C-alpha cells in the first residue's frame, strides 16, 4: 500500500518495513555489544513504542529485563508540551542500567520528563534509545545515545505511531500528505 487514508487525512509511504527492520538489527547489535555485562532494564514507553520494543527485544541476546510505562503528551497532531504519567514503573530501578525505549523524540519534552522521573529512583545510568528522531524540533537538552533514524519535521504514522489513536498497526511508516 503506497497511500492510505486515516480518519480525514491522506498519508504516503515513507519508510518500508524492510528498511525499519534493518535499522532495528543494527541497534540491537549495538545494544548487545555495549550492554553485555550490564543486565539492563529496558523500559518501553507506551503506546507508541510497542512495535519497536517487540522487534528490538526479539533481537536482544544478553541477560536483561523489560517493562513498559505509559505517558501522554500528544493530542491530535501537535505536542501539548504537558506530560501526564498514566502507568508508573513498578520494578527496582536502583543501581540498574535503564534503557528507555521510545518510538520518536519530537520536542523531547516527554523524554526529558521521563529521565527526570527515573533519576529520582537512583539508577546507575539512564540510556535513551529511540526509533525516530526529528532533530529539527528538539527543544530541550538531551543525550540520545541510540537512534535508528532521523527524519524531517513532518507528521508520520505507522509502526506504533498514531494519528488520533489510528494507524499504529501498520508495519511501515507513512508521512502526511500536506493539503493544498
Ligand atoms: P515530544 O514530547 O514532543 O518529544 O513528543 C514525543 C511523543 O509525541 C512521542 O512519544 C509520540 O508518541 C508523539 N509524536 C511525535 N511526533 C509524532 C508524529 O509525527 N506522529 C505521531 N506521533 C508523534
Ligand atoms: Mg510515544
């Protein structure tokens, strides 16, 4: 499917599943190599990261644990700049190497909030791993160690990312077709 219609908008394919999975392979190798003796805790940010988390974890071969937490900062197509925690972390973070797994970093507000929240729980270190990054729109200072791909500042969906709750199910990534 090259073009899809979601709710009231048109989207066109921009990153195919095979390209996505190649990047996931690469990231997984880096994590397996860098964190081999650290028994990391992978912390997925719901809902957006569910597909990336799943593909990534299937390729992780080192001893590790995983959990999800849920935050919200986005309504419709614009970042609200406010982050609400919905489901907290229930594991023991103290002294651990924690790797936050995100679908996308846009303004960085969500990630900054998560890092500050996690720091209070006394981890040994916090590493950030995101599938996508929109570098042009980053508004905060963040050290993002693992990035699969950088994309322009366009609105996208698929591979976990949504438009008003729709479109998370597509295995490929689609970009919004701008209305004339
Ligand atoms: P930030 O707090 O501005 O960095 O926003 C991050 C969150 O906004 C991500 O976790 C996504 O859920 C969502 N988001 C950012 N850009 C897009 C997009 O292009 N499509 C869908 N969701 C997005
Ligand atoms: Mg998200």
